[in-house]
C-alpha cells in the first residue's frame, strides 16, 4: 500500500478540533437574578408579578398554581419571581396581603363611632367588600385557597390574626376581647360563605341592607356583650 493509500489517522473521540481548542470556554451561567435583557425585568416588573400571582391563585388555587405560571402571566423569567418573592408560599403571602389590604381598614371602622354601634359598622363594611366584584374576586380566591390548603391557611391565618383581629380586640373594652373579636369574625365569615361561596337562597339574593340589619346585632353581641340594637 502506497503512502497515498494509507488511511488517515483517526482522531480520538474525546479530542476537539484544532479550531475549537482556540476558543475560550463558555462562561458558566450565573445563578440568582437573570439578566434584564431576557428576564422581563424593568419598571413595574414586581407589580406585574403580583398581579399575575393573584390571577394565578384565583384561577388555579394554591395547590395548582406554579411559579412558571405566574412568570408566564407577568411576562418574566421564573428566576425573577424567585428573586423578588422567594418560594410559592412567600409570593402567596405577598399576593394575599395586597388583596386583603381593603379589609385591614376594619379596625378604623370600629373606632369611627361609639363602641355600642360598632357591630353594625363592622358588618356593613365587611359584607360591603364582598358586594363589589373588584374586591370580592381576590378575597374569594384567598378564602378558597385557605380552605383547601394548610400552607395557604397558615399564611391567611397569620395575616387575619396579626393584622386584623388582634387590632380590633385591642379596641374592645371587654374581657376575652380576642375571643370576642374572633367570634364576630366567625359570624361574618359564615354569612360570606353562604352568600358568596355556597350561594344558598335566600341568603345569596337578599338585599344587603336586610342582611346587615339581621346580622349586625349578633356581631355586636359577640364584640361587646351588648343586647341587639
């Protein structure tokens, strides 16, 4: 066999072509916050994520909601969701606090007038939040998630206890104020469940003024022990 006919020497499988050997190695991908160019970061990104999170939890519930779904709804990289909020339970807590914010004015409603008529003011305020679709839908999503999932319930329970019921209890001039404020809340939640979640008639379609007139004396009694007004 002549030199022209000899087969070329086979290159070992692990070797790189000479032109590839001259290329610098690819930079390792950095962890943490993704680059602005491909993450959707920028002005308003955090607010978009929160809006998308509320929609995701409302549509899918806590268990089925996902970071990827939230990121897709906000038009950002999932890593950016983690960067701003951490794991799912933390973004749920942030979304809950934002959606629950209107209800936090309940303490101010209690102290707006005499304590012996606080039950009527509180009942009208809380039930009124559920009459408006703008405030009802995110609250409804929170309630459904809290009923179905313990992690979501823990977030909701902490918010209601520390940011709402304890503050209302501090305004009551009665023994067992914390228990009384929680009993008042339980009465209102029961009305809300029957009226807006289970939708039992005639509760679901009765005029709000009539519901308030009939529920407020019981709420007042829970809060202060006063007789029906």
